[in-house]
C-alpha cells in the first residue's frame, strides 16, 4: 500500500499557503518596511533568487529550499505475491527531503542490500527490482529506511511471498467400502497455493458429481454424502482444485467407492441386481463440523460463513438461529440450507449461533461462537507533522483502535524511542511530549500500532525552527482578469513564527482597503475588477525574524461577449446545417481565444479526418449529412484564458415520418367494405400532411403495391371500398413536408367475395377507317375491376333519329367493327360489362359517325381583295355540308406567282399554300411579292383527304417601295465637294422614279448632327451625284434611298470627310509630281463605274437580264410584325384582326435559288463574282 504523506501540524493560523513550484522568491533580511521600500528604490538591497520546489506533508507544505527530514511519498504495500508468469517484481520506496535522502533496506529484521536498485524516472532511487528467476531466494519481510542529516523515515513491513506450484501428492487410494445408508466423506485436502481456490468434484470424463440435499461439497473441499446409496458406487471420484490467480488446475488421484447392500443377497452394487428399496432409518448427526461447539474469529467487514453438513436417513433438514437474537437482514443460506452467510460483518454480528439438523427420528445441534475483531486503525487520522518555534511544548498523539487493543511502539528516526524525563522527552503510552523543544528535537518520529491482525505506521516530521518570511510567489507575477470579474493576487509565505501580511498599491504606501478589496489569508482578493484597478500591487510579509516583499502586476481586460449568437434552425435530414457564432474579445488575448461547440452539454470533437461530419471555421459550425441523432441544443462557447461567454440554439431535424404501426382491418357490414386503423409513427418535427393507403392483390399483380386512398394527416383510419374476388393486403405510409416515409408492415390477407361488375367501359372511341364501316373501341376494365370470372362486353348500336331497332353483340375484346354502313352516318352506341355474377350498371348512350370519304364539291364565289403590296383577303361560299362527307377539317388556299410586272415575259410559276382549319368563309393571305401577277384557288378538306379546287382567280399586287441600294461609295473628296457613286436596288418592287439623298454635317467630337440637307434625284438611270457647297475638313454622313411611285425604300449610309485647306495645298504639289499615277487610277475608276451603270440600267429596263431575282429562300410563315407594317399603308377593317385564325399552314410549291437557271452576261458575272 502506498505510504500516505505525513502531515505537519501547524499550531498557528495563516502561517503557510500552497507553494507555487518553479517560481522565484525574494528573501529579505530583518529590516523595517520603510527601510525596505527605500532600499528597493535605490537598489542597494541584495536580492537572493531561489528556485522553489515543494515537499508535501499532511497539513504542511515546506519548500525544499528549507532543510527538512525525509518524507515517504510512495512505497509498496504488502503482501506482494510473486506469480509464476510475472517477469519481475518491483518493491518501491520513494521519499523527499533536504538534503536529498539516502535509502537502506532490511530483510527479516537484518540489513539487506538490494540486487538491482533503479535510478531511472520510472523507478525512483530506493526502489529495487527482482527478476522472476531469482525471486524464490528473496522471499521474506522487507522495510525501507530513508535518511538525511535531519532524520529517518521508514515504511511499514512489506512481505514478499513466493508460492510454490500447487500439486497433489502422489498416492494410491484404496476403495472406500461402505454399507448402504452409511455416510461417506471423500477428502480432497487441496495443496497450498495462491488464493482464491475453487474445488470441483468430477468424474474422469469431467462430468460433475451432482449435488443436492444428500450430496454436497463442504467449504473444506471434501465431498459429503448424508447416506450412501447403491448408485454411489463408482471408481472415478476426482477432486479438482482451481487456482484462478495463477491460472492453474490440479487433479487428485481418483478415488473408488463401493456401496454394499444392506439387504441379504445383494453384496454390492456390482451384482447387477441392486434393489431400489430405501435404506434403514437413521438418527441425524453432523459430518461437519465435529464436536459440539466451534469458535469462529473473523475481521470486521469480512464475509462470515457457517456450515453444518448432516448425515442420517431421511436426509436431515438444517435450520439456523442466533441465540437470543434474530438473524441479521444480510443473512443468506446456500447449499440447501447447509451454509449460512452474512456479508460485511460488524460487532453486532458477534455472538452464539446454532445449527440444527433434524429428521423424522431425531435431531443434532452445533454451536458457533462468532468473534468479530479488527486490525489497528486511526481513530480519526494519522498523527500530524508539526512546525513550531523554539521553546514550545510539542505533543504527538497516536490515537488508534482495534480488537484486540493494539500495542503502540514509538521510534525516533527509525530507532526505538523511550521515555527520557531528564531530557524533557516523555513517552506516555499513545502520546509523546517534548517539553521546551529545541532545534535538536527536530526529527522523524514513528508511531506503529499492531495487534494479531496487522499493524499501521505513521511518520511524523517534527520541525523546531525560527525563520524569516520566505515568499513563495514569484515577484512581478502578472495577473489578468476581465472587467467585472474577481481576481486573487497570491502572496504565499513560509515563515516561523507566522508572518504579518499587508498589501499596498505600488504608487502609495497606504494599505489597501475598500469594499471591493479583501485580504484572504496571505492573498488579496479584488471583487468586480474595474479598469482603474490595473497596475502594481505590493505584498509585504514580516515576523520577528525578518521581512520579505513582492510585486504583483494586474491587467484588467475587456470581457468576451457573443455579439451574433446562433439562431434556432430547422434542417431537413441529409442536408447541411449551419450555426453562426460571432464574438468580441480583448485583442491581447487573441492567442488564447477559441470557439468551441457543445451538443446537449457534451463538447463536439472537431476532427480533421475526412469521415468527420463536423466542421468549424470562423465561428461557423457545419454539420454535414444531418440525421435525427444531430437534433438537440447546440451551445457556442467563446472563451479565452480568462473568461467565456456562451449562447445556445436549438437544431431541429426534419425528416420523413416513421412508418405507421399496428395496421389492423375491421370489417363493415358490406363484405367489400372495410375499415383500416393504424397508430401513426413519429412525424420527426414536420406534421403529417396525409396518409397513403396502398394495396397489393395476389391474383393479377402479385408483389406490386398500388395507391388506394389518401387520408388527411390528422386521421388514423380509412374506410375502403374494395373490388370483388381479390385477395388483398394493405399497408400505410405517411407524408409530410419533407417527403414520404417508409411503409408500414403489411396487414394479413383479406379475401373479398365475387360480385357483378360495378362499372362499364370508358373512353369509347368511334372512328371510320373506311367509308363503309364504323370502328368502335373502348378502354377495357382493369383486371381488378372484373369483380369475378367470365367478364365480357355487350355492344348495342343503331342509327340516330330514324327509329331503328338496337343491334347487339357480346364480345370478349375491347373493340368492335360495324361493316356495310353508309358514309358518315350518325349512330347511337351502348357498351355494358357483364361477368358470371351479373351485369354492370345501365350504360350511357354515346353518339358517333361511320367512316368518312373525301369531299366531292369545291367552295364557290371566290373573291380577292388586295390589302397592300404583300397581303390580300380571300373569301368564298362554303361547299354544301353533304358534299364534305366527313368532319370538316378546314380550307386550303393555293396561290401561284405567275410573273413580275417588271419582267412580264419571264414566267415564274412560284406556288404556295396555306391551311385554315375549321368552318370559315374568308382568310388573310400574307407573303405576296409587290408588282406581280397571281392566280388563286380554294378547296375544302376532311380527315379523309382534299376536295376539288375551286375555279381560279387572277389578280395583281401593286407597286411597293424598293429594296436598299446595294452599294454606296464616296470618292474624289475636295475642299467643298464629294462625289457619290451607287448601284440601283436589286428589288425595285416597281418602276424606279429616282433617289432621295440626305447628307448630315457631323460634329466629330460629339458625333451629333450639326446640319442636314435633302436632295431629290430624278431619273432612274442616275448612279452618281456630286455634292457641292460642303465645308472643308468636315465629316459628313450620307443616306441614299431608291424610290418608286409607292415610296422610298430603306436608306444605305456612308460617311466621308472633305479635304482641309492645308492638305489641299500638299495635294497640289503631289499631283504635280505624280500626275501620271493619278490619271491612270481615275481612268480605271471611271471605266468600272460606266460598266456598273450599264448593267444596272439594263436590268431595270427589262430585257435578257431584266427583273428581280427571286430570294434565296422564302420563310414558310410571315411574321405578324411585317404584315402589320404593310397593312398600315392600306388600312382595311377586315385586315385588322390578322391572327392565327386568319393565317393557315404556309407552304411553298417551289423554291428558287438566287439567279438559278438564268444566263449571265459579262457584266452580271463580273458583279456577282
């Protein structure tokens, strides 16, 4: 057992406070406080800097700088048992003292030199190690002594036990022969070994010997039989002893028992004819214990076991009693009443107990005298170490108890200490008195109390000394506290006699006082620190031997405060949760500031491994893949080394609902109507919106679940209407805002009886794929809607409105064809379902038509109204309804562009058409070309096809505005003039009348128009124009449009600048030297211009290259915006509503590529490349 540290008794208060290890101490000689302050200021005081450690004794802390006797701080407790598998045995002994103590050992009362004394940090000096191979020779009792010049401390005795390997002795056991009815005792006598030991009786085949009221194993390990039976004869009674601590089991040589029959003719059980008759009746007796009375001595707190094993026939019954008292409540009985047990005995359990063995012919008793004793123990605590001044009386009292009463032995420094009145040293039984103590009385005194059950030892350090104050707290120790917090400035002092402590601010000699400043032992406590409390504080300790002082430095910091606490949040399971927490703190504490998170009070480990789901950075906690276990209260703790602040938010995890439980079926009066009941599962913080009831049936779609009914979320029952002739099972799942939850367990199967169909086919379709037949089809009933076997359909039909008789057919499929009908005649049709159990409900009548044929007549009275150059309105009189011969699909409008009026000799034949669905008498046709000749026809159509075309109508479109000129160039710029050259438009859309030229003077800085002028150029053949009167060195923008009688087309823009005056002078000089080059270039440009003019003039006037080439590709639908633009030129009430009803499906009869199949002249090839 580890030696308890010895405590010094301090006879005066506030003498010593806890030591601060590794701190510097100022030790000051005996001077006055005033002298100390003056000397400190001038620096003439010599300071001694000491490195302080502490040595702990009970009730007293003494720095190791002070000489002191040894104190045992650690030692082995006995006994030590060396087990076979232990590699080594360590016997410890460690002490502290100044000077450092030395160690010696005794073994069995004699000096002993350990073989292997350790010096490493794992085994302090004084500890030694014994290796397993040599441990046997070191068995014995050890004691450690730790000594320095001031005294010697010693440990209790440490017993080292080295048990032998347990073995049963080799022996030859003769068979035990008994008569039937006699008691049997088979002795085990297990070998000595390391406790605990467990005894088992088994056969050679390791079968346990059965125990009961007759047969039992005693606490001594023997096997007892109350009486012998023939069946007890066997050759292999084996005793096994199990030593669990050393993991060993040993077996005794098998013993044989022969039971002879008490009946004549039956010599033994071996005769093979053993009778089953019971033995003769016998008086009870006790196999264990022997005699009349037994004394039982045990220690307080141990487990008491009293055992009585009887013999006799019939098997005696054992009862227990305590003489004069009732058995304690902690009593229990075992082994069929043969064993009485009392746990944790105390003095009240001592006394006389009796066991009584009784059967039908008598009884036997035995008495136990139970004595409860205890080893020595301290009445309150071990004697305390003491520090006292010279001349005082020292009393050391060793208060112990025990039974028997302990003997007390006193030692001084490990040697017997006897009464010495001459030297004022008295030993008075359990007390030692040192009168008028001197320095030489300082020593280690040992009190050892022992009785027959053990001993206890206390080392008491007595130090008699006078010493000036020694302040153990480091000088200029820095303290920090947050604003409004409490702080304790330490001033731990060691001195003898005790010191007087005073505190003052460094800037004033006045002792500190006030409602917030409290001396606490030697320290100073400041309550609700304020910023102005920052600064230096001085602690001065003084006694009759001298004085010492230190300075403490206090810094009051700003508190930590959470400014943006985390907010309550709801998160869907599987997503990421984020909690924000922002705090303010004193920046000087930044190195210690941290934010930690707790969940339900437990700190969250923020790991860096990839599998961690928690991440925290910059005050944000992220929880990845949230699940229901993450729900709870999350606390953000912002803390520094001084303080902390916290805020809590609730994280609520939303998840799909749990599956409903205990889904049960309850039948209603109708066999095909049931009620379904269930217990909703947890909604996981999101209210259930609805429950979905699903069914599965085993006949048509086994294993496939289908939705049957939806139930509001506040309802846990559903009434279900079922189909007949099906074997159902049902399940339910819940839906909340997060989604659908898992389904419940399926119900038991529910079989519905067959019945007639409850519905007729739906979605009946009547079509005519040929003119003389009618095709009827419908959606068949689903298999589960059959309600029984033998499903079929009855089809009835007749002509509408002519009074015909109904015709009917029974079919198994879901379609029927009526042949040899008139074309497009209306019919009435009924379809009714039937199975082997009856008809479905009365069917509804559906009207349809027989097959269609193509129309036979064309629309009449075709009229055309030209709205503008590209849009016209066409109207007609519809064909008679009887000639349509089907459902009217609509009308096709076809038109052909025959020729351009600019080139009437060129036949174009450009075909286009539009479809206009539905019943109508007019349509708007867009996308026409201006100044062209057209031919138009109209026909009606149905699903079967198109009817004949109407008579054609021919019409012309008026002139339109020309297209944009293809090219515009500005050249030969002079100071006041510019020459413009252009080409005629490719699409004249009429007869050209001239050009409109606009020119704008541009401010080159702001790009704004400064001046504008317009010039009308007459003559279609004009392709150049020279503008005069321009400003020199200016930027101009030119816009040129071609014009017809219908208006001018879109302009083409070109920008150019006139020549500045100074630049013109330079150009003259250049022309004078480079005239030949300029002349050549002008001639080439003029020639090119003449060729261009000739080509475009010939095209505009007609001839081989006259006319406008068709566009590369026409759009099949014209935009509404373009039509609207053209309409504005020729407003017409009927053309206002151009919409998708007016336009039909637009198509082209033929598409021409640009200049396709047109011969080209030299100039056209030159222009087009």
